[in-house]
C-alpha cells in the first residue's frame, strides 16, 4: 500500500511538488476510508473540501426528484473531486463508492493556500475543469442526439481498451451500471445487450465485456 505522500505524488494536480511540499500537504490532509456503496458527498450540500482518491473507485452522479440516477463519471486512484468547493457553493453532484475506498480530504483553506503558492497547480486545476466541462458537453450531446442504442454502443466503445488485438472493457459492468450511465432502464439495456451478443458484436468473457466487432451506427 502506497503512503499518502506517494499517492499524492501520482496526482496530476500535485505534479512538480518537492518531497517537502508533498509531505506538508499530506500532513494537512485527513485520510479517511469509506466502505463500498457509501455516499461520500451529496448533491446540494455545502462544499468544504477536495477529495483525492488514494485507492478504490467512485461514481459521480446526479439524481432527479424520482430518485433516478445518471452517472456522470467513474474515477479511480490518482483522481480527485470536489474542486468546485473553492467557491463554497452547493455540491453540483453526488459521489458514491463503488468499492472500498481510501481518500485524502483537503480542507478549503488548505487548498486555497496551496494554490496561491503554486500557480502551476492552479493552472493544472483549471485545465482539469476545462476537461470535465468538455466531457459534460459531449455527454449532453449524446443524450440529445443519440437514441438509447447509440448511447450504449458509444459507451462500450469509449470504455474498451486494446488487449492483445482485442477490445476489452476491464471494468466489470452490470446492465444496471450501463443503464445508469446512458440514462435508460435496465430492461432496455438488457434487450440491446442481448441483441448485440446474438449478433456477434459483443461477448461476456470471465465477467468482462469483449467487443468482437464494432457495433453498427444504428440498430
């Protein structure tokens, strides 16, 4: 298990810090552990901290008044959330653990002081925010312009990675996981995945989804 200092060193936001600076930041952070399926922050609550994921994975999601969730992103070690806490406004999304997690929690005043003294890190934070804004724009475009099949096919292709010439999704996804990410029902996703499997486009091997052929643009 990596130490907090070693874990923070792997975070892009803190790249370039000296060992002494990393040690000081780690000393100011509060390390917390969270069991699987724990709500870490809740949409609408007051922002007061930045969370750096040291181990485990989380999902970032929003909910409507009926309790239906839309997953915006999945994050793992070396990533962070809660940077919008700098304006101390309400949280724009909720975050829940997908597996047991360990996180470094950095309070607003500590984060402000750190950014004030490290302009390169502030620029890195801005770049990260821009990247997330682009991702949200792309997600909104998908919701507006693609049908459910199109969103499922695009998600699978986006998540797949080349593994010895094959496209494999390392993340073990349930049909409900896919439904939450494409804003659809599990039943609809089940029908689409069945059709893709029957057509020879995807297969489940050892709990992982393998893309055998690129799914067609429309079904």
